[in-house]
C-alpha cells in the first residue's frame, strides 16, 4: 500500500495513525503542499482532487481521510477503530466529523492562503481567524465528549477510534498556532493518553520522512 502524505497535513496525520493502529505498513510518497512543483504532477497522475491524503493499494486509489479510515475499517476490521453498537458508532463518527467537517475546513491551508494573499489580511489577522474557529470548534467538541457519558481513556471508552485519529492532529495544530487549549480539559487529557501509544507517536509529523 502507498500513502500519499505531507508531514504537516492533519488529514494525512489522521490516516497515518489509523494505519499504525491497524498494523498496516504503507510506503509513504511525500507531496509537498507548500512548494507548488509536486502538485500538478500529483493531480495529473494520481488524484484529480490534488488533495492529501490518498492511498493506493489492491483496491485502487482511495481519497479523503474519513473515507479512507472507513475503508480501512471495513477492509481490515481487526483491530476495530469503530465501537460495537449503532449509537456508539454514530457518536464516534459525530466526534470525528466535528473535527473534519466543522473545524478543519475553516482552518485549512487553502483557506488561510486565500485570506492572506487574495483578501489582503495580515498574518496577525489570519492567525486570529485560525484561533477563533479552532477554539470555537474544540469548545463544541469538548462539550459533546464531556457530556456524552461515553468517554473514558479515549473519546469512546478505553480503546482508540477514528475520532481519536482526528483529535490528535487537530490538537497538534492548535498548539502550533497557540490556541488556548487549556479550556478543553477532557480533550487535553485524551490527547495525552493517545501520545502514550506507539501508533500515535510514529505518526507524529516530526518523525515523518519528509519532516522539515
């Protein structure tokens, strides 16, 4: 299996964690999202979306991090990254989507570039936009997880799920951009427990082949 990744992409980070948790080895192919040169060839030869991550294996090319993790769960079900039970699965998917669909799109690199280069906002204003929407989203996630009665060591009970795969990269980026994460103690505690697991440590941006 080949994983098209960029060390700092939170979406690729999610998939790296999921692969590690499932014990699936993947060859990494770096696609730099800041330098423009690799993107046209990637879009032409691999994925017309031109977005990271993508995985390529015996079933063909898969794109979009949530879809990729759902594919991995169905294709390689053990160990499970979704809990048993309809309600529990809906809760985990909702937590994952609060990050992937509510927080991430507003803080995406393409959005931040547009704010700065096309709309003419200063870097301080762009950083303020980022912090506002990330803190807003994490506040909603904190309330959802803390009020669910379902969390334990992780977002759902005592085993990591796709929701934790989404949480850890978002917390990494929140720290990198100086967001006020101390306001979210349940999420901070879960993130710290994830950091104890080798699968999460080996997916960290700092230890990727293309880390800068």
